[in-house]
């Protein structure tokens, strides 16, 4: 049995977490949960957003599943997600986007994976504000090491999963220095993976290509802000944030997470769709080598999604969060 840190989060987080726990228990997944929380709920009860007990748990277990977390807005708090990514050097944000039978979308053949650099760029936190002049400067710090690490992660994934091409999204025509670094990283790293082709696209053209011919892409890699935008765009191609998974992966730690918000307006009403967190959990199982368990649950999820009467309201059904989970369990 492997111990995994479980972070329920805020809003709908506890509800969808309980659904995933029930499904994993029914599938006899060989893990035990060590539950610690963070976010608005923790701040209200303990006066801290990220308690030391959570940090200790992550350092012990080195793997976690995280529900949606609320960072108080307008009070000077740094994003909890950004803090965790930077503290543990979870430099690789991995977001698969694949069309699913039963989830209606404008496209039928999307199957791509986005690799977003997760710790630097415009999210480095290097901001200066000159109140006298009314000028705010935000520094997009990009490093040679950071570019090579995220590009290598993308190429390694492509090689391991028999995906023939990696596409680098950039703005080197305007951001001459930062854009050059990630393109040079791709040119260097590609020599280690002769079986994987690579090309590059300027970010604005990349957006247009994704919403016109997304089937042409296999693996995409880019810097932090561009990746943040593209990852949500790609989620929109396959049904939205409620059905896609996400992972933050470093060299020796990984936190898998639902990438949607905490939706406090529907919290406690049994309306939340647990698919995103469940799929993030399945990514976690694949990462841990528990492929048979992951495949079995994924198959049960896809069967359930085909029957609208078994789905939550956002998927066109009438089932509650727990009822949706029970339908998945019945299809195991």
C-alpha cells in the first residue's frame, strides 16, 4: 500500500473528493489516504493557508491528489497553487485533452497533451509598482535550465507514448530572448530523441490552429503564461474544465489536481461533477504504475458518460455527485 496525501480543497472540493475515494475503494486501489487541507477553509479555521502539517505530509509521501483550492482574492495572498509548485519545483504542468464519447463537443478527434513550464515566466512573482508614475512592471524570468527541463519532459513523454511530434509554442518574433531560449532548448533536446519530430508555432497562430485543426497536434510545450492560456483553450475543445485532468510533476514529487475552480455557489448541493478530479486521480495511478486499476476505472467512467441519466447536470443528466460515483462503481 502506498500512502498518498489527499487535499480536499474548498467549495465543492470535499464532495468530489469523497466521490473519488468511494470509486477508488470499490476498485480496490492499493493506496491509503493521508488527508490534509489548504486554502480558504483552512485559513478560516487555522489562520494559515498552507499549514505545516500539509508540507510535512507532502515531503513524506511525495505524491498527492488535490481538489480545487480557493486563495483569498484582494488580500495580498500569493496563489496557493503557485506556492506549492515553486516550493517543490513541480516544473512540469501536464494537461491531457482528449475527446470522449458521451461528452458533446465541436470536435471528435482531439488527442493532445500540453506541457506548461510551471515555476517561472510571468508567474515568477517579480513585480514592481511605481505609484508616483503609475507604472507596474512584471518580469517574465525564463532560464536556460527551466526551458530544458520542461522541453525534455515533453520529449520524454512523446517518446514513451509513441507520439510522433512535439510542437513548441512561443513568441520569439517579439520576445527575442525568452523565445530564443525555449527554441534552443528544443533544438538541443531533440537530438536525444531522434524518433520524435518537432516544430514550432508562434503563440497567436497556435491559438488559431488549435480552434481550427486541433487534430494536427500531439504534444505541445510552452512557457508558463502561454501554457496557462492554452491549457484552458484545449480543455474547451474537449468539454471544459469539468472533464479534464491535470498534474504538477517534478523530479521526485507529483501533485495531481482538478484544474477547475471551487464553485462555492453550488457547494454542498450534490451538483458537482467529479470527473476532472477522478481523471486526475487516474493520471496519478498511471504515474504510480497502477495501470490496470487506472484502466478499469477509466473504462467504467466512459461507460457511465454514455448514459446521460447517470451523469451530473453539467453533463446533461440529473444524477447527484454521489449517484454519479455509484454509477461508475456499478460499471467497474
